C-alpha cells in the first residue's frame, strides 16, 4: 500500500490541478468494474456514460456533448484487476483474529502499564480542614466575549455542589490498612451516605485477581487513586478519610 501511494505521487507530480485519488473498493463492486481503466459519468447515482480503456475525463465529456451516452464500450487496452478486494481482505483478517485472546491480552497488560499514585503511611492521627476554593486566574467569557466571571473571583465548588459522600483512601498492599478499613466499614450505615473506597496500590503481578479479592473482602467496589483526586483534596497519607 505504501509503495502504491508513493507511485501515485510520482505519477501526479507537476499536474495542475492535482487529481484526487481515493481507495474505494465499494465502488468497484457497486459499478461491477472487473477491468481497468474504466471511466464513468455518474448523475444521481446513475451511470449516464461509461467506457473501458480510457482515462480521459475530457474525452468522455466530448462524447456526451455529441449525444453519445450509456455504455460506450472498450476504446483502448484494458487489464484484469489482479489485486484482491480490500474489503474482503480486511474481513478475512478480522475473521482470523482471535478477539477473545486480544481482549485477554489487553486486560492483562492493564496492570503492567498502570501508574499508581503513591502516598506515605500515616504516622499520627490528625484532622485537617481542606478549602477547595479556587481563584479565577483569567475571566470566564461567553460566546460573545462578555465576562461571566471576572478574574480574581474566588469560587468554592462545594457551595454549588455539596459533597455528600465519604472517601476512604488507603494502601491495599498494606494488610493492616485493609483490616482497619474493613473494621471501620462494619460500623457504618451505608444507607446514610455513599462510601467510596480508593486504593493507592495493588499487587501488580496479581492484577485483577488482587482487585477482585480486595473487593470481596471489603464488600465494595474499590477504585485507584489518581493525581487529580490527590491534588483536589490535598491527600498526603494513607489511610485518609474525606
């Protein structure tokens, strides 16, 4: 394919205007083209004039202007199409793929490529207040360049959208932290608020098996901590309760 495209560029060098070249296997099937060159004049998805062995669009236009239309027959040397149908080749390759195996490999690669957001282990108990207020560094404008929020405005997102859940951030590779979270969950009424469990680490080698075992132990879905969440809540150690 790459060699063919390079050949096209060589053939079209210096032409003005540069002709458009499209790879359109459906057109060959639709118009039943089995030999080339073939030229068609198509209007409203109907062939008004066609010929074999001819490249010239101007020639076909002159034929139409002189009253000739429909199939004008073979007007020059032609060649059978030797290349396989690109659509059929693509379908054959797709059918030969083991999609189940590809999916399995993609899932297995997830953990080898996963980047963990680490936090150190807490050494003391402490309570911190986190202020999520942001300061607009530049004005927020609408589509007409009118200022909606001026620069310097302080915005606390919790005033617009109250935080109604509890985050529990821990290191699942630390058995003591997992046990502590499990015991804490036993005393919680989960109907009062949503509890979201987030881990900074997992056994990379065990991957999904490690995650499934952890979720079974805690009887809850467990998510991975990302850098955005760490920054948003100024998370510093594990375990942390927000």
